[in-house]
């Protein structure tokens, strides 16, 4: 079955009011508004075909389909728009194709697998665009590994031509890498020698930590622009196997079928269609069905409100019938989309306040139907892991996040994770601000969802990270599950930063938001990235915490991005001029 | 016994030919040559007094004693020169004072503990100076923790006045923090709110990972400039105890004596005097007794040669008699000094080639006398841990390091760790280059020293890092201990990157050095930092790998270091102007 084939269908990535060609050579004056809506029927850069248990995901980048104007994407090089389609495909494979148990990622072009991120795009992008682009591409690659690990959809890179930089990093995110043995196809990380920057999508980390390439060989590999091929690539562990071209397709197919056979996914079943998201966008906010964001630009503030469920499905059969209409799935999709849009399109809204509204008991009842079935029902499993990934996006978002817990809110179980992901949490210890005679008080409820099924990138639950090393306290919290916790109790349990009363509440919230705005956005980003991830490190936290920080630094240095830097000089015929001082 | 008291003695930090006042307000035109030679008798900024099992290390910064001209160091703020003295004191306590089992770190000034790194110094320093300064100060603080953990010298911070930024980070490196309870003394990390940079000496990491302060409280703490005092400081775990001023000295002394009682160090014993290092410095190199470096500025190259021991001590009694003359201790001190001088004074020598010369068997015999006694003999223990720390300096040095193993070299045991610390290793498979008829061949010998007693910052030996996750290979290597390994065997065992023969050797080495010079120094630094530390992360690797990279990035951003940035505007009365885009 061919899900998508045509390319060249109308691309609606870029808001219509951005004039084509208005961009200068080096810096787009205003970043265009980016949409993350995609559907396979109108993919411009990928072909997705499901063939029983095996899906084929073929990269076929339209040179002229850049998400912003100003560059051609030759040799299957990619930009944010290409990666948005990849993300869409990875998501749809999980929800729409329960029968797919392995995914072959390959190129539809004759002479190249993928040349990596488009260099003209990188060289011409402002710093925040480059960093945001790298973050999203990293999340998508982590998502492929998550599908392999948690959904029985094993990704196999069929590298049928030269594969460089981000192209090889895409392959690294797959469970297996098969390289065509044709005396010319290589894998390479040429960023350091050609561009004076680092491989920005986890390459350095995955080479040594995931594939366990020896550090001296990794050093040779990452400093030569021509890459490695053939037996050496296997010996160095850069690829799993080399295969002659005449056997390539059959070998790839056999490997894919083998991987599919050992999968835990059902052999058949009906998928859930990820129907188009409905949203209203204005200059003052974005509103979805269960999620809305209101902007206060004068305070650099976005207030995000998540609404709890109206109803509770009786069982998973009902959840299957609801499909994309199920509250937890729909809310997650909306929140995911909102995070991506705010990160990309609203870089000056530096503080996100998170609130909720609804019935705490319904949240817990709803999550229970889904979470209890996760080990038997593929859809339940997908919803849980998708919500987990969306929370992880929050964890690595470079915005200050403040959760406000007021009467009428529903921070219970899955939704309380939003508060725990925040940098700070405040609960109102008193009646609603606009109704001082009301008996209503804020409350919080913990559930099993808070104790390990939604881990952060460091492998710990947000509660275990919050009370790192304090097992006794974690045990105490476990005993407080499934009951209403009052503001006083929530405060005593250390679940919030403070519990101001109704007289102080508005002033305190105002001061927090104002104080945040007065601080250096860069220092906040660095501080938050360090505070959020205590304890153990993983491939993921290394990629976001260590590699990303180094890459940000390198991107920002004149040796890369200055007028004589390697990134700016690439392809001009002029050599880069370096300040040779080691820092 | 007062070891040092006078301040104001001649400061020879700065080479005499650097004109005073030649520095512009913002950037010293040429960084002065820095020496790391110090002795307690002429400390300018510290008082060191050993009182039986307790040593008192009092900070008393001479305002006018900056290591470079251009700033006053008020309120016990510090610069590199102050920290060089601290490093000297920490080292001497370990070698010269076996009887000292706890160290009280406090201030000799009336109204302040320590205001942190001097801001004028930071604001006026070039990027590479700031980063190198932070690296050295981090290493010294890690060294204090190493003394507490491995030498039974427990550091106690007696915070007898306000304590901010680097001052609090100094306290964080101690095992206990006691804060005077006088209604005005606070601990604070005001870098983010006041300077728009991060606490650069491990503060963010130690607050959440070592002291396990909750991330939301850490966020509040690190975003308010006025700090935290009294009971709140204890409740948030920022300090261990608060003590009224009238009881402060007695309580501190009691705590220090209690810590001393549980120490593994001998109650008495004769120390080893760390006699002045002898070196010859010229524009073309530095030569010590057992270590020398030759500079080839046209190739951005320093060739470091370590000479093996002439003789083997019969037992530890002889090592004690040799004192600072013992080969392993002397060589370590020289190598340590060389690393520090090259990092600080020779930032354009981006590639370090490491070679050795001497008798492999003597290296192993020498190390065996010392390493075998480490559990019983305090001096043996100190030499092993000092060599470990010096190797760790190499691991975090932002230079490309290449080890060359030729006939006549002595890469055995402890010295083979130098090769393993390198980014690449090459062994000559053939006769010496200048004597093709010779029968002599290069060899390598492994010993127990390569299997865990000299761990990297990630907690793994360099061999376990090199063959990360491959336990079988590590077992194989264990079986090859204590015998001569030929170039072919060394190559087969994966201990070197390549083993060129005598025909190719010189060309290959030349090409490697030339290639390195052609690459962006920044990209190399980021790449090497990522390749060198596979596997688990620790406080140390987080500080050097993650926090440092973020700090480098923040330092480099206009929001900190630009003309309107917070670091440059601090103290001018003008508010910083921020680009509010979140990155």
C-alpha cells in the first residue's frame, strides 16, 4: 500500500505573508511562522509505504521545497520542513499502523542516502533557529529509538549511497545500519573538518556511547571529511554490515522481516487515524480543543491551560472507538503541537505559566483505563509513550516554566507531571481569587502515573528527580496516592515551591513573572538545563545537556559563524580563518 | 604552628616584562605569563595554620594583589592568583602534613566570607582566560573533595560572613558547611540575576546533585541576588547548620575534631616537603628534570617527553627518604606544572604530542613499590592520587593530544595511562627512525595501574572507557599484563590507533599534526570533550562536560559579554540590555 507518493503538492509551511526573497544572504530578518501539520498524502520529501509488517520510509528531498526561502536542498540534504515530515511519519507509523513491526529508512535517490542538514540553511540561520532546529531533529531521532525500544517498531537504516553528517546521524538513530558495499558509498561526520561545527544531532554521543566505537577511531572518523567505507566501517563498528549492491534490497528486506518477527506488536489490527488538529491562531494566542495558550507579550509570557476530560471511557474498546478523539491522545497532540509552535515561532515568550482546569477524579479515572492496559493493548501503550515524549519535550524546552495550582484546576496523575516538569510550582492556599466566599480549594492527587511510567530523559520519574536520593520521601509520597491533598499537605510534602494565600497570591505571581523577565534569557536557559536533570545521565541527557551545550558554544564562535568562519565560508572557495587560541 | 602569615611579600606571578597598566579596560592585549610556583611563607591571600589534626585555611585576599593588573579584589573576591595559592595549600596539606585530618576553610576578614570570583577581572578577561580560570578553579575544588574522600582530610567550610557566587561554590566543595547565624550572613549564587552568567565553579551541579536541593528551590536560590540565610538555608539543604556567632569558633573546632577522629590518616608522621620545582623556560620550550616540552610554533605543536626513572626504590622507606626527589612524585609535579603553564600561557599550541623515554621494566618496578603500599602508607596513597588527578587534568585539557610510541620509549603501566589519555595513539612498527639497522623495537607493558586505580572523572579506568561495554576485551587485556607487547600485538589489542612502519612513520605523523592544525580549534575542543567521556556521568563529568559547556556558551553571548551585556554593565549603574529571544 502506498500511503504517500506525490511530491510537489502545495507546501503550506510558511505563512503567506512572508515575502519570498525578503531574506538577506546571512540572516532572515524575521523567522517565518512554521506549522507542524503534515499528512503523508502531501509529503514533499518522503515516501511512506507499508508492506505488511515492514514499512519503507524513503527520503526523497525536493530541492526547491525549503521551509524558508534562500537555499536549495541538494543530495537529500534537509531542513526543518523535511524533518517535520519525518516526525509526522514516525508518529503515524505508531498510531496508524499497528501491523508495522519494522521500518526501513532509506533513500529514494540514486546516488546518495543523505547529505545531512542543509549547510546554506545553517549558515544563513540566526542562532536561535539553528539551536531549535537541532533540538527538534534530536527529539525525532530519540523518538525513532523510542519506537524501536517501546513499540516493537525496529528502525533499520538501509544506507544505499553516501551518507554524511546529519545523514549518518539519522542512521545512528536506527537499531541497525546496513551500508551498500560499492566502493564509493561512505558514512561520514564531516562537520568538524568542513564546517568547523560539531555533528549536532547526537552523532558524537551515539558513536562512542551507543555504537561503542573506540574514542581514537571516533576521533579519526570525525576529523576526516571523506568518511569510512567497506570493511573498515564494520571493523570500527560504524555500521553493522556491508552488503553488495546486487544483494542490498533482499538483505535489507530479510533483516526487516527478521526484526518484525521478534516484535511485540500485534500482527494485525486497526490503526487510529491522526486526524488534522483544529486550532485558532491569533496574535494573542492559540486555542485547541483541550489546550489553549494566551500571550502577554509585554510580560514575555504565555499562559498555557490544559482542560481535563469531560468523560471517562468505559474500557479500551471505547478508547479505540474514540481514536484521535480520546481526551488523553487529543490533549497530548495539542500540547505537543503547541510546544513546537511556541518554541519555533514565539522565541520572545520566555516564561510559560501552566495551569489546568477540570475534574481531578475524571483525570485519574480516564488515565487509569489507558495506563492499566499498557502492557496488553498497543494503542494504550502508544498513548502512554506519546505523553511521555511530550513531557520530555517540556523538560528540554528553553523557557522558564511555572505551574500555578488554583481552585478548579485538575493537577492529578498525568496532569500533575506538567507541574513537576515546571521549574517552580505554586498552589493557592485559599478560596478562588475572584470568589472569596467560595468553599472551593485547590487540590492535587498523585497516582501510579507519577511513579515511573513517565520517566524523564535521565531514566527517573519526575518525583524521583525532585527528591533525588531521598528514598524515604518517595515512599511517603507513594502512600499518599489517590487521595485529595490540600494546599497545606502539598506544601508539606515538598510538591510545590510555595503555597501563598489568597491575599498574597496575585502579587507573588506577578513578581515571579516580572523577575523572570528581568533576567538574562541565556543564563536562564543554562541554569534551567542544569537544574532539571539531576542524578544519572543517559544517551538522551548527554545529547541535550552536554553535546547541545558544546554545539551552541561552537555555533556562536567566530571560528564557525564569524564572517571568516568555516560555516560561512563553506562552498565559497575561500578557506576559513581561525583564531587559533584554544579555549 | 603558623605555616604562613605574612602577606605583601613579593608577588612573582606576572612576568616582569608585562608593563603595569598596559591593559585596556576591557581586554588585556596580551595575557601575561603565569607561574604556578607558590610557598606558604609568601602567600599573599591565605593564611595556613596547622594545629595538630586540624588545619585552618583562612582567606584574606590582598585587594591589590591581582595576578594581572586592572582590578582590585575587594571583599575576599578572587582571581587566578588567589586560586593558585589555594591549590598550593591543598597540595601541601596532603604531602607536608600527614597529621592533618580535617581542614577548616574560613575567612580572616571581619565582614565577609568570600564574594566569589572578581567581577572586574571576569568582565575584562578574554574568553579563553575566563574558561581556563574556571577550569583550574574547578579542578582545585574537585581536589578538595578528593582529599576528603581519599586522604582522610575532611574540608569544613566555616562561613563566618556573607558568601556569594564562587564563595559559596568554594563552600560547596567542602564536606560540611556551617553558616554563622547573625541575621545578615547569607549564602548566595547571584550570577544569573546580577551578571547574566552561570555560577562557573560547579555551583548548579553541586546544589542539586551533591547537596540534593530540590530543583524548584535551587531555581529560587539561583535567581535571587540576596541569597538565603538562617533556618531557610538549612531547610533547603544549602548549609548543614547555622551557629550563633558567639558559639561559632567552638562549634567549628568541635566539628573539625570530630571529623579528624574518624579519619584514616596517621595521627602523626613526617611530611614530605614539596621543594621548589627546577625548570628552564625559553621561547622554544620548558625543561624540567623528568619532563620537557619543545614548542614548534609554526605547527601549533608542543612535544612533551616524559623520562622514566633511573632507579627503583627498594621499599616505601626509601621513597619516604627520597621525598620530593622520588621519580613518580617529581615527574607528576613537573607534568602537573607543565600542563597548567601550557594551558594558561600557550593557548595557540593546540596539539600536544606525548612521548616517553626510558626503561619500561624500571617504570613498572618503581610503580609497584608505591602502588602496592597505597592501602597502608599515607605517602604512597598521596602519590597515587596525585598522579590520578594529574591524568584527569589531561582528560579535560582543551588540546588535541597524540601519543607516539617509538623504540626507546617506556609506555608501561602508569606511563601508558598518558597514551590512553590521548585522543590518538600511534606505535612505530619497525626500527628507530634514525637507525634502521637497529634490532630495537617499540613495546608497551600493561600493569595493575591500568585497571582501575587511576580512574577518569567518569569513574572508569581509561581502558574500561576505551573498550566501554566490552567486558570480554577488558578480560583479555588483563591476561596480557606484565609482559612486553610488540607493536603488532599492541595494534591487535586495540591499544593504538595505528602502527605505521618505519617507511611511513614520519609522513604519517606529519600529516596528523598538519591536519589537526587545519581544523577549527573550537570544534576540536567540543569534539574531544564529547569523545573522551563515554559511559556513566558523575559530578565531575557533569561539571566539566555539561556545566562548563553551558557556561562557555553563556559567556560568549552578547547578553553577558556584549557592550550592553550584564557582565560588562555590572557596577556601572546602567542596566543590561538583553536580546529576549530564547535559544
